[in-house]
C-alpha cells in the first residue's frame, strides 16, 4: 500500500482533553501551530465533527437519491496539499473552490448519493468514496498516495478520527503539544477515542521539547 507518512498532531491539556475552545485558552497554543509547520505535513485531515463546526459552510439537506454504489474518486483540484474532511453521509456545504490554493478534499462512502457527488464536482471539490457504512481509511490513504501524490499528512482531530487512523494501523507518528493546564470536565473528547480492545498501542519516544511558557512538545514513533 503506497500510503502517505501519517502524523497525528494535536494539542491537549495535561489530562488528555482536546476541546479546541479549552486548549485555545492554554499557554502553548502558539506552539501548536509552529510545531504543525515544523512537522512538514501540509495536507491535513479532520474528522466530521471538526469539519462541520470549523471548516464547512453549514449543512445541506441530506440527499435521498441513488447512491454512488462503487469506489471512486475525482481529482477536481490539482494541488500539492489538501485540507481533507471526512463526511460519510454527504451533508456538509462548501463554497466553489475553482481558484482555491489550499482546496478541500472530502472522504466519503460508496453510500453517498450521486447528487452529492455531482454537487462536489460542480463546486470543484475533490473527493474519494470508499467503504460502505464507514470510510475505508486504508483504501482512502492508498488512493491519496497513488492518485493524488500526497507523501505526508497530519491528522488534526478530533478524537474519533485520530482513533480511527490508529485502529487501522495507519499512524506512523504521534506529535502532541501539552498545554500547562487541566480541563477536568467529564465526557470531553480525548486525544484518541474509539479503541475498544483494551490493549494499549506501544510507542517509542522520538523527541521532547519544552517551552518557557510551560508547554511541552512530545513526538512518538508508533512501534
């Protein structure tokens, strides 16, 4: 499989919580962005919740038409890097991207409606459809590497998409900035969510860097 080199890059409080509104209040927020640049992974992947709240222009009425029904992709922007969002049901609204310099690319399923795919094509938005009920991340990454030429990418949350990539065995490295603060609220998203077998994923420490404001940047290789 010719997948990109994949780095999960996140900021969290010392108790592992990643809510953006909370982490933005912590020292270390500036370091999160500088370290994101330093890992040299210009293509970024966000999960559906993050994409819906921070990237898309709201939602459109979910289409009830004929499903696409097959694995397919469309390269509607010939870009060196993409701002990738998962949208398995095909409901996020996007602006026309015919002149975008950092265009979006949508990861969806073969159950997405043909109407939604036509909508993405009309707005010059690239997409990959693979997997039935859920996006097949392994195949999506293979297509991204082989057909879109992406060599490195950063998965930037939330916890379920991070966990999905880790569960699928796709993560090469974990890069995390720990801000000097505690969240402490119950039922908040964690750095990784969705793993169910109770077996921790082993890591090898690659580098540690501390900052005057109390933040720490940790990099781990996934064994």
